[in-house]
C-alpha cells in the first residue's frame, strides 16, 4: 500500500499536528487506569509524546506504519491462517470415515493378517505406524492393540470350535456391539480432521502426544496445557486474526467501588442494584480446591475520604507478556506434531502473576485486551473444573466392569460356574473381557466428555453474562476468577464491540471437538435404538424369542447400557438448554443497558437538572475512581452499536443452536424421546407377566 504524500501547506500541517498531539495525550490519559489521579504525570507523558511526534514530522515523515510493516503483518496472518486451515475442519469427510472404519474393523478382527488391506486403505507404512497397526515397530499403541487382538482372536476360535449351548447368547452379541461402539467413534474422529491433517498421518511420523490430542478422551476430557494453547490460538485466529490484529480489541472495566461515593456514582451506570456491588473482591479465593470455592470479599467503606488502593499497574500485563515467549499456531503444532522440545513455557508462578495483575487492572477500571481476558476466563474454568467435576473415569470404569461381568455372575448363580462348563467356553469368556471392557468404557467416557464440554460452554456463556451484569442470577455457575471481575463500561463503544468478540471466542472455542461430540451422541443414540429394538422384538415375537435368547442377563445388560446412555443424553439436554438460552439472556442484558444509556442521553439533553447539582456531581467525580459521564456523541454511538448487537444475538440464537439428533438441545427433545422408556417398560411388564415367558425374566 503506497504511503500518501504530504504535499500540504504549513497551516494544514500545523492543524493536523495539533490533532495528533491531542489524540496522543487523550490516549495516555485513559491508558490502563482509564482516569489517572495525577494530571501532572500524564501531562509530562503527553509532552514527551508530542516531542516524539514533532521529530517524526520533520522532513515530511509521518507516524503511519510503512508498507513493509503491513506486508509483514499480512505474511504473519497468512501463515497463521494456513496452520489454522490445517488444524480445523468444518465438514464431515465421508471418504475418510469409511476408510478408517474399514481399517480399524479389519485390524480388530484379523489383526496383523489384515496388513495388505491396510496398505490399500492408507497407502504407506507410516500410516500403519501412526495408528499402531505395524507390528514390526514397538510402540505403546501397537502393543496394546496387539494384546487385545490376540485375546479376541482366541475368543473367536473358541466360539467357532466349541459348543454354543454353553454360552449365553447375550455374550457374543454384546462383544459384537462393543466392537461397533469402539470403531465407529474412532472413524468419526478422523472424519472430522482436515484433509491436510489426515494426509499427514499417512506421510510423516506424528508424535504420540499430538495423536492423543485428537482423541476425544485424552485431548478434551482433561485438557493438557499444549492442547489448551492450540485450541485457544485456533479460536483467536478465527475470531480476532493474527497477533498484530488482536491488539486492536480491548475492553474497559468499571472499577470496583472503594467507598460510599464510588458506590453512589456506580449506581447510575448499573440498572439494578445487587449485593455484589456492596462487597468488593480482594483478589483471593477461599477453598480453591473445593467445590465451595468462591472469591473473598470485603464490605465497601462508607467514608469517602478514606485512603484507596492505587497500585502501579501501568503496562503490567504487557511487561509480563514480553518476558514470556509468544508462539504462533504453527510453532505450537510443531512442538507436538514433531516432538520438538518446547522452551519458554509459562510457569505456574508466572501464570498466577499474570492473572493477579489482570484482576488488579480490571478492578482499577483499566483496559484489558480481549486475548488476555479470554485466556483468564479459560484458566478460571479449568480451575473450577478440577474442583467441581466428579471422578467420571472411576465411575465409568466401575459401571463398565459390572456390565461386563454381569453374565458371568448370573451363570454362576444358575449353574455354579463363573466362566463356563468347558475349557472352550472359558477361553471365549476370558478372551472377550478385555475387548468388551475397553470398548464399553471408552464409549461411556465419550459421552462423559460430551457432558464435560457442555458444562464448559455453559460456564463460558455465564462468564459473558457476568461481564455485563452484577446480579447474582447472571453470575451463577461462572468461575470464581470471573466472578471477581467488575462489569464492563458499556458506555464505551469499543468495549461493546470487544464484548461481542469475547462472546464469539466463547462460542468458537473447541468447536472442532463439539462437532465430534454431536456425531458421537447421534451414534450412541442409534445403538440405543438397535439394542432396544432387538430386545422388544425378542419379547413380542415368539419365534424370535428363542433365537435372540431373551433372559435375565440380556434384560439387565441392555437395561444398564440403555440407562447410562439415557442419563448422559438428559445431562447434555440440561446443560445445552441453558447454552442455547444464553443468546436470549445476553440480549436481555444488552437491551436493558441500552435503555439505561438512552435515558442518560435524554437526561443530559434536558435542562431539568440545576447547575448546582451538576457542579456537585462533577466535583464528586474528581475524587472518585468512577469515569466521567460519557458525552452525547459517545452515547449515540454506543446505543446504535447495542441495537445492532441485539439483532445479531436474536438471529444467532435462532440460526446456530446446539443440536442433538438434529434437534435443538432443550426439554422439547426429552418430550420427544419419552416414547422410548414408556414403550420398553410397558412391553417388559407384558412379557414378564405372561405365564409362558415369565420364567425368562428370572433365569
């Protein structure tokens, strides 16, 4: 982009120079603290900046960035976007899905004997090594899958050679069902990868850590630090752009009141009074490792002349961030994709220091970058998750173990033999145990990960509401770190635009995993229908009853699996319903604040207020932390932007809701699914109440 020439007369240059100097002084005045208490310090800084501007204006120079700088920014964004495209896939690749499904089913059944077919699927030996199918290279995934296959192959041989009368029909049926429950989600995982990422799995060696990140269990159940940074960077590139572009987006906070005068002046900016206004947080958290974690608060001092804390926070966040290495998305991926050693990782102390300074800047009414604020919210959610989430892995493992061993316990009750009456039946039962346990446990954890992800999204939406309201009902279920922050200064138009970007980040973060979760949930629901259909047909069709082997074991196994899936679906609906309703909640808060600002604008335009009252208010604001009242022009711009934002939120809630089975997550979905338990329970009562089939419900 060519630099515009400055062929103008001296008076025009002087006028422009005066405007630039005034803008520079105004920028310094509102930096971080927003409303400094020492005018002489800001005046000195403004004079220094004016001297710098004067130096730049000599010989026709300008403060406009040169063309090379813009080209450098464009190159950085192009590089970031290239890696972003490689990391994110917005479509489901059916070809990849079928290739992976055939490959994993082939290895699950035939093991190393399926190598020729696997070469046809993936084309290279590297593709087999990355998936743990190449038995000539020892790796943890290969050893694990090979042991599982050896035991499963032993069970297949024993089933074909032995007498099937010594086994319950539910046992081979359950083994086949678990194979589908394991391999379909794996194929779906690869189908949501981008084409570039999937091809890289076939052409170059991928670090095991990165392959684990693609797994929904290890990558999204408890998010590792590396994957945390990658997913945050993906959201930043998609919503804000490259690192240079993100500096343009900041938000300004209203300071927490320190005394009665601050509290009185803040009341005009808040539509509804809340207890939160009267109890300012100190920056500490009580019971940080417990589900009772909450911010420590203190009462507002009534005396307006009491001393107030004014920490030196100028450039605190920038200074700390400059000490730490800032990696691009490409560098982050290379560390886990190629196994390079990462240097400059933030330590826990440095991270805590950054979070503490961000809280202090926000509590003082300063400006905070959207990037820093979003990372602060994510860290708060991570801390809350460790304290609130029950041990789902242990619960799922215990439930899976009971389900897998249930047929053997019933066999022991009926015949006194736990594994079977002959050696072949013992080999079959022992051989399918590891496969059934791993498949069913991973399937249960897939659904649990979906519930955890929905909990995170609810916390993100609650955090967005907490930024624009002090009422407790809108701050519930948000992290304690977010609850400590004051509300945004919505009378500042750039802050409204920044909150919009913050909400977009909360929506787009982890979207790659969210798409896979919806697909997994649909697959599990399909298996639920298949299981229940087979069970109902076995109870209603006499000719199929003996063939399907309906007995107490099949009823209990199907009941346990179905109950687990139904409970998880209800949990998804409960949490997802609030996420879908968050757009209406945010729209209500924005419209309420817009009405308040409109009232302030009309109040300022009238002459009802006396001159003495205006003078008293101006004098009070000089001794307060609160920012001065916005001007008419600023109010006009802010209310117009809020009107557009309100319309966008209304459309967003209607066009892009979170869905399950093609329907929006809400209680209407539960009403639609009510026919399943009603139909199953009524059929079961009829089947067990019949004299001819009642014995099957007891043996």
